[in-house]
């Protein structure tokens, strides 16, 4: 009898997705850390570009968010990941594998 390979419980995965008033919200989890990503299209000509991605983590007193506008959802996500990584190193925020985040979001056609 063969055993099933163990799933990596710490691997990044989408734990929920929902529509918000303005766009889509994705909840992700990796290594026990939760991340919420919101993806919004431009709603007015006052907004700086076509897509906005916001990454947010909230844990107790700590509430951190990074937002970026870009021509595509993927470009906005890549820049959010770059800035998040810089902030994480400087302020001790949870680190995430942003390539894995992009792959997970591609799997549900979010980017």
C-alpha cells in the first residue's frame, strides 16, 4: 500500500476569494502568515493607472499595507511585492514569496 505524499502545510495557498464593492479580494496564507490582496480596476480619470493592487496584513496592533497602480494587474502586483519585500526587511513584516503569490493568482485568473 503506497502512502500519499504529504502536502506542504506551509506552502502558499489561496484560502478565500470574494467580490468587494470595487473589485476582488483574495486571502492567502503561507507559513502561518495571512495576506489579503485586493485588485481594483480604475473607476475615474483621477486615478493614476488602470489597475490597483493592495496587499495588507493585519495582526494585532500591526496593520501594514502596500498599494500600487499600474497598466496591468500583474505589473501592479509585481511592484507591490517589491515594495513589500523592502518593507518586510526594514520593519519585520512577514515575508512572502511573491512569485508564488503571482502563480496562485494566475491559477484563479486574478492576474
